[in-house]
C-alpha cells in the first residue's frame, strides 16, 4: 500500500485513476483546482478514510507526504486550455516544477501525463517516441503543446540532474464516461449533438484521422507504467492505434444513438493535425499492454453515461 498523489484527480482521467488506485488498496490524495474537473467526478469517494480531496492550484508549491505522484493537472481540451492560455502554460511548467520539487524532497516516483500533442502536426506516421515533433511555437495550441513539451524537458532534467525516478507517458485521444459534455472534443460533441437531435458538426472535410482509446485501457497503461523498473523513464506512447476518420466516427455515433441528426460541415480549426495514430510497440514491449476495448463498445458506455447525465438534468 502506498500514499499516492493524483494532481488533476477530479478530472476525467484523474477520477478514473483514483478509482483504480483505491481499488488496489492505496491511499489517495486528490489535488485539483476544479478548473475543468468537478467534485461530482469523485463524489462517490468522499468520506472514505483512504481518500482525501484537496482544492489546490499546482502552480503554487505543495507540501504533503506521499510515495508516488501522478501529475495530471492541466486542462486537456482546446476550448478549455485556450480559455486562459497563460494559465495553461503556467500549469504545465510551474506545476511540473512544483511537483518535481515535491518528488525531489520526498525521493518519490513521479509520472507525467504528457500528450501526443508534443508531436504537433506530425510528418511521421504513426508517431514513434523518437520523433521530435512539428509544433508551432506561437499558435493557439502552443500554450498546451509547448507547455507539455517544457514539462517533459523539466522531468528529464530533474532525472539527469537530481537522479529523480521519473515516468513519462504520452497520451493519445482518450474518451469515456466523465468526459465534459461541453469541452468541444469530437467524441463528446458528436454524442451530445446526436442525443439532442442537433446537427453533427464535422470540421473541414472530415477526412482527418484520430485514434481513440477508452479510458479504462488508458488508466491500466498508466498504472503499469508507474510500476516499471527504476531507470525506465519513457516517454511511452499510450493510446489506441486503430485509426478512424472523423466522418467514420460521426456515422458510428449516429448509428449507436439513433435519432434524426444530420451531418453538417464547419471550418477546420487552425493547426488541426491531419492524422494522428500512436505507435505502441514500446508500450507492448515494456508494459505488456495493449488496448482491449473496441471503439464501438467504448462509445456505448460513453453514450450511456451522457444519457444518465442528461436524465439527471446536468449540463442539459
Ligand atoms: P480534465 O480537464 O478532465 O482534467 C484535468 C484536471 O486538472 C481537471 O480536474 C482540472 O480541474 C485540473 N487542473 C487544471 N489546472 C489545474 C491547476 N493549475 N491546479 C490543479 N488542478 C488543475 O482532462 P483529462 O482529459 O482528464 O486530462 C488529464 C491529463 O491527461 C492532462 O494533463 C492532459 O493534458 C492529459 N491528456 C489527456 C488526453 C485526453 O484525451 N483526455 C490526451 C492527452 C493528454
Ligand atoms: N516544492 C514544493 N513542495 C516541496 C518541495 C518543493 O512545492 O515539497 C516546490 C518549491 O516551491 C520549488 C519547486 O518545488 O519552487 C522546485 O523545487 P526545487 O527543490 O527543485 O528547487 P528550489 O527550491 O531549489 O528552487
Ligand atoms: N472535430 C470535429 N467536430 C467537432 C469537434 C472536433 O470534426 O465537433 C474534429 C477536430 O477538427 C479534429 C478531431 O475532430 O480534427 C479531433 O478533435 P478533438 O478536439 O477531439 O481532439 P484533438 O484535435 O486535440 O486531437
């Protein structure tokens, strides 16, 4: 049993991670400033003696005693991270410095939730960990992409300079229950639009691709990464390598939800990557991991979650 800090623990991925850590018998300290996360995501855990929820912004120092740190704090969807871009960069950079300082004082193992966005709009397909990426340093997505890149730099410099036990995972598009209904992400947008009978908004020609990983698969990979041997730092890609065009996704969601929504085209956002697919050979080899949940099955769970949310009157 370990005491484990999860920053961003009231968010989409963080709350599922808290569930799994508690189920495995660990003590969990969930730290979140509730910018995009919500108490509702961890409401079922409140009151448990092995779970503590703390409102805190990771851009400020944090003095607690833990054995492992999962650093997930950071808004993840373009609408949220572009809302206050300076705060987004601060969260990635100052947040990493503070969590690394904490890990250094405690000699604690620390895992960074990095992102496929470090590859930018890639010329290499699928993306392998050795690829350095093609990122615009001054665009609308840069606060997120460059913030996460700098966080990786800090993790590796703390590792080299202070012998810190670091783990870095690069997460590709992930979906599932507890996604935000209004975060503008393609999976939540399409499901919410289909459930409301609104038009499905396909950006650009809809032939751009993404690979979608179900949250349970993703959390399993993060847990396995935290348990790898000391000295294995990553970065490791985690995501689902099965690639879909946005048109295919729209049609699948429409088929699963039913209803009368039409597909309409909207302009493609700036710097929108054309293609994204993880090469997960390293994760297969080092973590013995590969995704298990097919898109159709994961979408059914996610659709059921949004139906419940709307039936309860939330975010309608
Ligand atoms: P999310 O927005 O649901 O969760 C992020 C959490 O961090 C929220 O609870 C938010 O309130 C909290 N937070 C934000 N700024 C904070 C701050 N300054 N101090 C403390 N807490 C703060 O997003 P998510 O999808 O769960 O993403 C979790 C992590 O995984 C993020 O670091 C994100 O960059 C990374 N990631 C996610 C995806 C994905 O597809 N969901 C893909 C790549 C990387
Ligand atoms: N820090 C923290 N909690 C700790 C230890 C450090 O939040 O338990 C913060 C501290 O505020 C500092 C940052 O982590 O700004 C980096 O710490 P480090 O020891 O690497 O740097 P220094 O304190 O020497 O600047
Ligand atoms: N997208 C879309 N309609 C929407 C929302 C997104 O066609 O309502 C497209 C978007 O342009 C992008 C893809 O879906 O090509 C994935 O977008 P998302 O914001 O979910 O993730 P990211 O671009 O960060 O991978």
